[in-house]
């Protein structure tokens, strides 16, 4: 299955959490609902990242939809606004590549994931970025994510490659580990920051 | 964790309550203005020919107009958002049930695509295994799959767009539960869409839900757009994507040798033809075709009868003049008792004298086959569209013909 090892029930790397969002967005957009699509080769841990995010945020009072492939999670920001992420996972196997446009149509956010131990998955990520530039909505917020950052010794894609590629394409870049939860929250916080906010009149 | 059966039951119950509540309010004299708008909208549809895109737009606009009319209406004064929402669900169900025969599978193009998908699935059913889609063994759970298939097959028995969407949701939830449970019991992480989509595709192929394309299009056009969002939109998109995958499926789409794929498809095509011919040669076959109770049945029987009498005549001739019985006289090859005298023949043993007989047998088979195809087409179209009541402003037409559609599921399915 897609994930590197089982996920331990610890929550390190999450301290600080949403405090980073103090400066996020304007206070006029109270409740954003955002469609986020996950793209990337099968086995890079797309769904693990999301599960980590959703479970890490777990709050018994919040309504969390935990499905296998569709998840939604609302995060409350410091300024009393909320962002509800509706996360659409896509099948990463090559045979389903042609179906992706059905999923990313109308998405406000695309998270393109690769595995830092697999150059092939990095190539595939670049393919998705090009796809999105050609066919995605023009104001889509894109993030490039190098997952499995805990596997240092097996690293084959230098972080620098990811940084450069993301910079060239106007994307946000981050390396994460769904296994240790490193940078998982930061990923979604950073996305929330970059979301265009509706005008006060709405 | 919800069991699948209880979740589907609970999903159906509120809808019934909602709908009766809606009908009650519509009977209230205070709602006369709304009833008038609804009726005149429905009537206006009978003036024009079906034009799906335009019809869809008109219906969506009507829903929007009615939503503000209901919000401003004295009957809904101080109503909660939920009450207005349930009135809108009731309205959608009412209008779309009335307009169903006019809007569902309304173009010959749609009927053609439905048939194309269904036929392709029939072929795939004969050889496709979960391994061909790389579905891991721990997800191969027949009981869950069967439940999911059943949910999906209900889609064609329901008329309200919302209820059709619920069938999809229920089917997908069952798959989700399977994935969740399997990941717990196998102690592996959830595979997400990488696991979900292949299982959904496999279940669609096993279920071969009738008129898949038309059901999808109907939801796309007539489900209130504000409601086809979020989780519902996600699972709906998966159904669309699975349908697209199946339609485009070729040797490269599967974990299977290309030559093996082509061979299997070819064998499946042949098997389907043989099944058709065998059915036609038994008198039982004629009876079942003729007794469907459709207006076309006389035509069908006539075509069948003429095909049969031709067969009988020419085949009897062949038997009389027939090629040497010791080689060819094998009747067991067909269930109907008519011989196809060259079935056991070898090319080296044929004589020029056999050419004429071969040709006449060939013509016979082709004639029979084409007649049969025509007959089956005549039968299958009204069979799938049949459960539509006439919409004469009579609420009895809302009683869902839930049982009838089981007859429309393709008899060729090997399940």
C-alpha cells in the first residue's frame, strides 16, 4: 500500500500548529470551502499525508469525514475564520492518468506529491504540474510536496531539485513525512495562507 | 462504524418523509400559486422535442426561481433552512418524476452509448479478474462487493436525481468501509484512491448497472447544482471516471498480456453470439421474447416466426440433400435440435459440391442472426424504458416501480 511503514500514534512536529496562521488571509472571508485535489504516483503516500492531517487535527466536536479517498477537514484560524478543505484523492496508477482532469476541474488547490526516494515519482510530479498549468483553473494554488522525508538514507531526489522546480513554476514547496507527521500541518497552513480570499462584499 | 445496510436504510427514510411533507404542503390551498407554476412548467416541456442540454438548463433555472418563491412564500414564513431545503428536495423529486420519460435517455445517442457500455461490460465479465486491475487479495471481499453491486443496480429503479445520487453514495460507502476494515484487519495503511477506484471499476463491471451513461447524464443535468458538491460530487466523479475508463478500456488498460486480452474479447464476442443463436433456436426462446407484453411483441414474433420457418425449410432441405451424416450430422452442437452440418467438417474433406450447401447454411445463419439482433433490439429498448408511468397529474405515478427494473437487467449477465 501507499505508505512507508505504519503511522505511529505520536504527534510530534505539530507543536505551534495553527498559530502560524495569525497573519493569514483577511478577516472578511469567514468560512472558506476549498476543493483540494491530490495528484502523484501511486505509492508516494498521498493519502497518508491527508490521513495524518485529518487525524492530527482530530477534535471530537468537529465533523470530520474520514473516507478512504475523500476527506474533509475544517481548520479554525486565529482570526476566527475557518477553512474547510475538501480533499479529493486521485488514483495514481498510470492507467488512470487520463481521468485526472475529471478530478482537478474546479479545484482551488492542487497538491502534487512525490517520493524523495523515487526519481520516477518526481518526474511524474512534473508531468502533473504541466498538466495543471495547461488544463487546471488559472488561479489554482499549487503545492509541490516531497514526501517520505524521514527516509534520509534512501533519498534520491535532492531537496534543492524540488525547491528549484517549484520556484520556476510559482509553487509552494515543502518536504513532509506522513510517518513522523513532520511538516504535515505546515503544508495545509501554508496553503490556507495562499488562498485568494473573497471580497468583503460577499 | 456504520454497517452498509443500515446506512442505506437510513438514507432512504428521511427522503420519504420529506416528500410526503412536500406533497402535503402542495395540497394546501395557500400554495396554489406554486402548484400553478410547477404544473405550467411541466406542461411547457411537452411542447418541444427533447434537447438534454437546454432542458437541463431550463430545469435548473426553474429550481432557482422556485427556491426564491418558496423562501418568500407565506407557507414557509419563518421556516428554517432545513425546511426550505427539504421543500426543494421534494420539488426536485416531483418535477423530475413527472418529466422522467421526457428527460431520461431521451436521445438515440444516449441509448446507443448505454448499449455500448453494457455490451462492453458483458464481454469483460467473461474474463476480467480483480488481478487485472491489481486489486490486492485482502480487498477481494465477495460479500461487500455484492452489497455494493446491489446498491449500484438500484440506480435505474429510482427517478429522483437525489435518490440516484444516494445509490452511488451507498455503493461507494460500502467500498470505503471495506477499505477501512481491511486496513485495520491487515494492519496496513489506507490506500486511498489508489485502492478505491480499481474496486469501484470492478464492481461496476460485475454489476453492469442498466443505462449507466443515461443515469450519469440525468444526474449531471437535473440534480440541483448546489447539491452536487463535496462528497457527493467526489463519488459521482468517481463513477463518471470509472465509466470513462471502461468505455476506453483496451489491452493497455489492464495488467494482462495484450494478445491474451484480444483473445479473451474475441472469445467473449463469439460466446455472446452463440448464446443468441442458441436462444433463438429453441421454441422457448420465442415464447420469452413474445410474452414481454410490449406493443412490439407482434413484430418480434413475426420476425422470429419468419426466421424460424426459413430456417426450418432450408435446414430440412439440407438434411435431405445433406452432406454425409457420418461426418457432419452432429446435432448436439445446438440445443434446438437443428443441425449445423458443417460444424465438425475439416477443410480437406470438403468437396466443390459442398460449396452450395455451405453457402446456404451460411446465409441461413446470417439471416437468423440479423433477425435475432433486430428482435433483441426491439425487445431490449422498451424493456428498459418500460417502468415509466404516464404523467397525468396523478400522484400515484410517484410510487416507484422498484421491482420491475430487475427484469430490465441484462439477461446475459453471468452473475
